[in-house]
């Protein structure tokens, strides 16, 4: 009887872990889609769609940190003038906490000609309404290092 109870407990734990992993995979797909839509807003020259992805209390790092959605959108409006986006980005890596509340997306930043000019790192938070919004964003120049083998 004890072996049966232990087997049932082990099975329940295995099922719970599989469900958790499936949930993290689904949330990762949501974050990837949010990051792609965020980038598409730049390509589409749609500053309001861009702003919808930024949390009210976000911080974007650059020459000086920009604090709050209003300051971020105001500073980024310069990148929405003109017919072509001055840069683009796409997520290569996405990781979500098991809690499903925070996520990291990272990937290359490219010039209009496709040349990589940097790397971005964005921290996303799933707000109470279930929508993922950027809370921290930091870009940096492309790393000239080669990965160790």
C-alpha cells in the first residue's frame, strides 16, 4: 500500500512539473510574440503601438536612464520620423520565470541594411490584465568577442 501511495505521489509530481513546463513554454511564446509586435511597431512607424508595449513605470537605459512611459515615448519619437526605421530587432532568446510574472528577451539590433549593430535586452512583466509589457530595456553595441569553444 505504501508503494502505491508513493507511486501516486510521484506521478502527481511528474504531471504537475510537466504542466508547469508547458505553461512556461506557452508564456515564452507570448513574450516572443509581444517582442515581435513591439519591433513591428517601429517598422510600421506606429509610435502608439510602440507605447502600448511599455509599462507605465518602465526604465529604458541609454545615455541616461529614461524613467516612465511618458519620458520613454517622448524620447523615442525621434526614431519614428521618416519613412524607414533607423534600426530593427528580433528576439533570439526568451526566458520566463516559473512564476510566469517576469521574462527576458534578447537578440540582435540591426541597421536598415541588415548589419548587426547591437544587442538588446528587455525585461517583460505580465501585468494584472494578463498583458506583457516592457519594464526594463537596455541595448548595447555588438560584442566583438567570439564564444568560447
